C-alpha cells in the first residue's frame, strides 16, 4: 500500500519524521535507484528504498520501544554528533541502539539534565514535536540573583525573543539562596534554549537547568525505580497511553504530508 516516504521511514523506526524529511532533502534517499523527493509516495512491498547507498529492509517492523532517560550534562540529544560528543544513544545497550530506529523525542541542550523520552515510534515523535502541539514540560532552574515578583510576572506573561513573544508559562520561586534562586518553570512550548535565553534577557542567567517531567511522566515516581543520571527505564502502559492520548485529544493536521 502506497504512503508518503517520510511516513514509511518513521513508521518502521528508521528515522523520526523530521529526520526522514531532512535525509530526503539532503539527497540521501533513493527509490528504485532514483533520488527521492519530499512527499513522494512509495509502496514498501514493491519499491526498493536505499539510504546512503544501502538498501533498507522494512520487514519485519521492529517492536515499538518507549523509554524515559535521565540525561546527564555533556551529552547531546541526537542520534549522532559531527563534533564527536557523546549522544543519548551512547547511554543505551547495543541491542537497543542498533536496528531499532530509536531516537530522542525533542531535545535538551547539552548542558541541561533530566527527563528525555526515547522511542522508535516515528508517528508519535512527529505528533509530539509538531509546532501545533503543546505537551507541558516541568523544569527546576537555578538562576543567578533573586528575580522579583514583577520579573516573574513578566516571565509568566511571555517575553519577546527574536520578534516573537513566548507563550504564557507557569513560573514560581521554590527556594532562595544567598546569591541564587531555584525556580519551577512549566512550559507549553519548546523553542531553542528558551529558558536560558529568557533568563539571560531578564538579567538572571541560568546556572543549572533540570527537566523533572514531561506531562505526567516524571523522573521520580512511587511506581517506578529512581533514575540516576545516565539511567533509563521503560515507560509504563499508563505513561504510553498518556502520550497517545495527547495526539488523540489534539490531532495534528496534514499528518500524511
């Protein structure tokens, strides 16, 4: 049955939808020996799909994997890194890294720590990272100085970054120290290095940034073992259902395009 090429690559865990689109744009994918184009429809039962000159097999489809990782600082949230830095996949055993198509859902910058979902469910990844979707993410953030209630209110209401105002956020003071403050921040969007950029712009640079939860999926929960930095666990059935409900509650338009 024909479907768009990027959707097939995502469904079979070869790459996330965005990664598949990037590979097609970079002329890395061929169909029956001919360079593929974005939006092209193929039949995996009839057409030969090659990436970087290597024929890919779409059968059998790999079992779906859903993991929660406690990302350490200094590790990048990508499948590979041109600079040779360790990636989140390096924290997994070989049997999970190779041939499964597992990849991170969204990103934490290299210096940040905390909750990161890894999966080979390309459709779920595409839905959860689509700009029209807004799954909440909770952070504990240590900043320099002591932001006033006026500053926190500005942060809650949104701050203009590169000409575009950030969405409203939940920001509250957890604890004050002699020269630093610990904040809890809950975002409904994930612009590049958003918390760090807003904090810098408001005059309270980030010292440490740690993500504690993605929606209702938490690093620390009574029903699952505590995850130390670099450790991972499988998502529970309830947690997987929570992610799938996010897409059903707010379907992504034009998912096949």
